[in-house]
């Protein structure tokens, strides 16, 4: 439970001595009212489960047990939750939760769109139902429903069928009883039972009622009907009630709820107390004032699916229950040990008479029921099972931590890894250190974006992946992560000059305090992680979507177009050297295109066309329109531009570095030159232009190299790194 819940319970117990049961009930009422008003999801909070309720205050009993109490079960076992009324649900909620529980919700157009999008994102959808209100073949058995006005019944039936439609859309169902579970298996494959349980507030109020319970000479029978649909149940035992009231003058009858008083009870009206359906917080005190709790049920499939709430509520205030030997009562009550089960009218008569005349027997059953329910029927005692179930079913979420979404090779690789996971059924969320919350579209995937700067993170993350050195701090400090990974794509210490304090900050991330699994896309990175930092790392090569690139052989006739790519504000990109080479070339023979996402060209650069912040999907066209890539970077983890140029059939002149050493082979698929050797670079460039035999060789082998790096050839090894 959260801290405020613990404080609430302390106040409950304090109020017992200072204000009595009524004061305690009022405090609880105020607390629950606050929780109700605060139940809508926080716009800036990432949590595990969102409960979407088809009921609220106008139908409080089911909502309380199936939403409030289940939330308490999960929160007590470190699964964070929220709730919302189904008519307030928005598609944007998909960004903030790992799974969604629909309780008694009908299918609507908005929910249909929500479900479709959720399935695309691999979010888990769960339907929770506590009654057979999912098919008219069940609800038509209820006398009250059968007697509805035609127009009202049509609306009621449509709502039932809409609940069934949404139920069928979900991945699994949680329900309350074994009978209900068996019926639900006709509609959905996975069905799990999580019985109704008493909340901490219920237990506190029940204990308060016990403290103030007084003895009396009367024997009070209590029937707590709850809703108008239970008239037929009470009629079933009415003859026995009349016999007991006729035979024993000390017997009184308490009728609570929407029950019509039978005319046959008129002679005993002076011994009958009828109370309306009221606030649940007053119920423990009311139940504690009776001696025998009556729980008759007609043996119908609808009733067999009902829960054992009446028995639990009575047991918590040490009141014995006599129940029909049906459904959940049969499953939960041990006959003549924690209650009494009856199948016939005679058994009802025998049971009531024994309980009326034998106080010790009555109190003994009540005490055993109390002990059992306190150990087995409260949220904290039962929460572990449902929490473990939820974790087993939704423990497939991956959080990629990104500094931002500005286009770069490293960001594209991280997004590619995220897309591989999503396409294989994983729930993937992008957490940004900086940027706007929303959605990120990449290739055929779409990812929720959560901005860490303005979002309170409370949910569990199955696998959290740091992608740049600045993102490691989050996965080290955030506690609710099962597996921590660091996707190392470069030696980021060397991103900064000597003397820059960020060098130390970056380097520190390679020696983390917590257990972190190192992943990399480069043999070069794998080597220095082992040699310098003594880390074993998993390796999977980078790939390329070769079908995004149109391949054609360049003839290098007329004016030759050279492409330079890289951020000139970053020293290790060595872009200045590329333009020193360009400045010594004949401008009539060579046209120069410069592509940079962040920095703009320096004044002394000779640039015929500057390509700034080119969208990812338009980058292939740039390579296709150029003839030769001049790539002068000194440091790269995995250098994509040469591979992309080769995929289009273009030629590559590059400086060798750790990021291109895996696939660039001098005189085979490219020409290499030594960094700083301008004359050597010019000579190699002239060779490409003048030697058609060399051109053919570089063209054929370059394309082969690109095709060997097709993503489909490496996806399996990437997926295996994460799972």
C-alpha cells in the first residue's frame, strides 16, 4: 500500500478510541471519497496497470470489489495502478501503462479503436467480470430482467452483448468464482480466478464494529439482499423464517437492501427491522448487530456464478452464515465448521433451529470463519497470487532510454532494435531525457514516447536499455527495473576533448555500480569493453534495409557529385578534412553536397548544396543522387553512410576506423586513405574516377557487402540479445 493508505489506517484505529464506530466510518468515507475523486489517471505518470471501469458510484458494490480492492492487492505487491471510467478513456492512455483491465465495460467505438491500437503496441488487455452479464442466455434467466419493459430490455440486452464483444477482444479474463470461470472459457481461452476479498478499510471497519459489539437476549436473523434481483432467493426460505419467528419469540428479522417485504411477514412486523440499501462503510456495524446471516440462493447457473461476499462480510464481524449449498458458498464454506450449508427446506429449518438455540455452537462457527477469512480473504493476504499472475503475463515490456529523437546513426540503431522487439510481440516504450511526449513512427512501427523530464515513473520495466552515456544514470537510479542493459555503440569518452569534464562523466558509465548487461553492435566496441573495462558483452551486427535503396551503377561522366556526411561541430567526425580535400579539386569537374543533421557548413566550405535535417525516410534518395561518398570520420561505432552508399551502387572513399573496419575492405568494395594525408586522398579519388575496371569491382562487391548486411539476416541475433 502507498504511504497515504498506511496513514489512513492509523487514523482509523485512533478514531476508534476518540470518536467511536461512527467517527471511524466517517473518516473512512472521507478517505474513500478522496480516492474516488483521484481515481482518474495522472496525465504525467507512467504506471503498470490501468483499470477501466464500466461501473462507478452508481453501482458501487462491484466497482469497489473488482477495481478498488484489486488495485489494493496489486499496490501492496509493488504493481502500480490507476483507474478511469470507461467513457473517459482516451487512446493516449496507451502511452502510460503496461496493461489494461476492463471491468464490466461494454464495447464502444472509442474502446474498439483503443483495443486495436493496444494490440499493435503489444499491450496486454484483460477483461474482469464478476457476473454472467456477458450473454443474454444467462441474463434472461433473471426474473427482474425478463419482466423489464421491451425498450428497457432491448437496451439492457445490447449492453450485455457489447460486454461480450469486448470480452472476446481481450487476451485473458479474470473472474471471481469457479463456475463463472468455466462459463467464460466458452468466450476466451485464458481465464483466471481472483476471488473477491476484503480491503484493509473493510477489515479496519469490521474490527471497529467488533470492539463496539454488544450482547443482547434477542436472536437476530439478517438478510442483506444488495439488489432487487434477490427477491426470489428470499422467497425460497420464507416458510422457514416464518416457522422460526412463530416458534421463537426472541427471533427478530433484519432486512437490508432493495427487498420487497412479503405480505406473509405482516404478522411479525413488530419484530422486523427493514433498512434501505446504504453506504458500505456502515455495513460492518449493521451486520455485527445480527446473530445469524442468511444467504439463500436459488440453484441457477446465474447464482452458481456469484461470489461468497456475504459470508466474508459476516465472518469479519464474527457472525455465522447459513447459505445455500450452491456455487461459491459450496466452494468456500466448510459445512458446520466455518458456516452451515443447506440444500433443502428441511436442512434450512434444522440449521436455523440449531443456531438459534445453541449460542456456543453459533459463536464457534463464527470464530472459525473469522480466523479463516482474516488469513485467506483479505487483499494483503491474497494479493501475492494476482500480482504474480500479472507480472507473468505483462513482463515483456522494454524501455529504451534515449537522449532525444534527433536523427543520428546511434538513434536509428536503437529504434531498429526497438522495432525488432515490437514486431516480435514485445511492448516497447521510448523514454526521452529531453523532448516532447507523443508518438514516434519508425519504418512500420509506432512507439509511445514518455518524457522523463515531466513524467513521474512508477511502473515496472522488464528490460531497460540505455542507448547513450547520458541515459545510463536513469537505469542505474530507477529501482523498478528487472534487467538493465547498456547498448554501447561508440567510445563516447572520446566525444569530448581532453580537459572537458564530460569525458570523465562519459567514461564513468562503463564502470556502473549496478549489474548492467553490455550489448554492442561492433566488434571494436566489444574488444575495448573487454580489454579496458573487463566487461563481457553480447554482440549482434548492424544491418541495412537494402530494399529502401535503389541500386544503379554510376558512369562518372560529366560533373561528378561528391557527398560529404557528418556533423562538422564534432571533432571526431573530421569533416574539416573532407572539405580540405574538396577545396583542392576542380570545381568544374566536381559538385559537392553536404548532409548534416545538426551543424551548418563553415564559411570556408565549398558546398553546392546543403542538406540539413533530412528526414530519415528521404536519406536513401540523397545517396542515390550522389556518385562518391567521402567519409573522413576518425571515430565511429558502426559507420552507416559507406554501407548505404554501397547499397545504391555508389563508390566510397573513407578513412578506416573501428566503425567501418568490419565491412570496408580496401581495393575490394572501397578505397581507403590515411587520415591527414590529403594528397593520398586526392590520388585515390582520381583512381575511382579514371579506372572503369576498379569502378566495376567496387560496384559489384559494394552491393554484395550491403546485401550481406540485410536486416533479416541479423535480426535473430539482435532479438536474442534482449530475451
